[in-house]
C-alpha cells in the first residue's frame, strides 16, 4: 500500500540524494523525504550484503512507489566507491532536479570476520564502500555547495552520514566495518568545521532498526518488533534534512525505537604531569586509569 505525501512539507522544494536506498533504512529515508516534499535520487546498486550483484533493481521499485504517491524521484545505479561515478551521481541530481540540498550517505556492505581470519580483500571492500564512498559523494556535493553559495547563500545544505554503534563502541568480528564507521563519524566532524561557511551542516546518524543487515548479527532482533521500525531513524533523518535543524552540526545521533540520544564522543580525562621515568609513569597512568570512566559499550 502506497503512503500518501505528507502535508507537513518540511523538505518542500529541496533535492536529496539517498545512497543505498533500495531497501531497508535507505528506502525508508527516501520515502520519508519524498513525503516531506523533497525530490529524491534513489541510489542503489542492487547488491547483496556482501556487495555481489543479486539481479534485482530495488531502486526502481522505490522510485515507482514514490511516484505513485505523487512524489518526485529518479533511480541511480552509480557506484559511490568510484570517484567518477560519485561525481556523476551528484550531477544526476543537479541535472534532473536543478540543484542538490541534502546528501544522505547510507550505502554499505558487510564482510564480518575476526582480525586473525579477515582477508585483505574483505578489509578493502568494506573500507572502499563505507569510508571512501562516503568521502567521494561528500567531496563532490561539497564542491557543488561551495560554488552555489555565492549566488544563493539562502540555500541550506545538509550532509547526513551514517555511523554505527560498532564504529562508536566496537564489535567483535567487525574490525573493517567498525574502522570505517568510526572514520565516518570523525570525517563528519571535519566536514562540519569546513562546510559551515557554505551554509552546510554535517551530522551523523547511528540507526537501530530491523533490516536485512541487522538480521545477520543474531541476538534479539525480531523484524516484527514495532520498536525496531526503520521509521524512527527516518524521522531523525527528515529532521536533520529540514530547516528545523538549522544550527545543528558536527553531532552524532543514536536513534532506534528503544532509545534516542546524542553521542558525546571522546573526552579529555583528568590531566596529570608526564614523566620519562617508567616507575613514576606507571604510578601516574594507573592513577589516571582508576579515575577514568570505562569505555561505553554498544548498549549504552
């Protein structure tokens, strides 16, 4: 059943790209932004969780659904891990809808394995899609926003990247994925510092929902659990994409049906005077460790 367009119009007149938008969270983001009035480029390669082609065209299905509801959308099969194709993706948005206001980097693959068993190819493929792919689209979108700002300073750009609790807190068997997602969070902070001059905010979401990706992780992840609905993260993405979030930048939002919070990141602990003497240093570091809070975990 097709959901009709929203009357809220929080993103009316705006143009969005959502990567990895053929299924799961990305598809929900694309639908939500379209219902809010945005014209959406639905980017998806039609691949499995391991990045291998699966013979499907899910982006076309999402586009058809959005259009049936009265929205504007176009499908994209660009590979965001390719520098040139990431540029072409941004060009498709501008060429089709006349501009680009919102970039949601959501695409990703998994190659889970422990460090001792992980291959070079498994490491490279995850870093390539998540980290390089996010940077490539960000680079080309940022250049568009930089050129646009002089003529249209009133246009507000929105960069919304995707991190994960695996990247923020670590997870066994996901050294590649965790490293990529931690890198994305750090890169988003840098983007917030650099792109503000062009009227662009940059934020991260760490979403929790029942999708085909979380289904591979086991544990208590019932896909029919209403508290695991992709709609909760999608609402946060709409808020970040809209002008409701003016002035909010450089933050990481942890969002699932069970919990919504703003991550507080690494902090400087209690300072101490360093020493080159190993005995003195040992005593100092042991004291600092005793006073420091333990690392946060995936469950808070």
